[in-house]
């Protein structure tokens, strides 16, 4: 999936995956997949959870550590936003 200079995932991510410098991952996602940041949140472990999507529906979910290392944890196709009928409605 990502062929950039990798390193072992930090222990606090809970994953055994490759991590890369954040700016390199963002540049790769933009150039190779036309993906841009859509959503972001902070995990209970202190990592940033980021969702990148393209207009064609491809997506990548990644964790970014406080030290700026990004770990792509999932990718796929068919992403779509779901509209809620009223604010506060549950999905």
C-alpha cells in the first residue's frame, strides 16, 4: 500500500504496522489517490485519527502520533457521507 521510508509502529498505537513522516503520507495520498483530509478526532491513547477521502470514494484512515509519525491503518473504496435528518439524531 504505502512504499515510503517506514519504521516500526510506536507501542502506543496498538498496531504492528509501518509508520511514516506525516507530511510524506499526506503528499502520497494527494498525488497517488487524490485524497484529502475529511475528518479528524483524538483517540483515548492520544493519537490523532484522520480520515482522508477522494471525490471518487477511495479512503485512508490513519493514526498520527504526538511525535508526527503517521500510521495508515486502513484503506478502501466506496466512502460516502451519511446525512442526519436532525442535529443530534443517532445513526
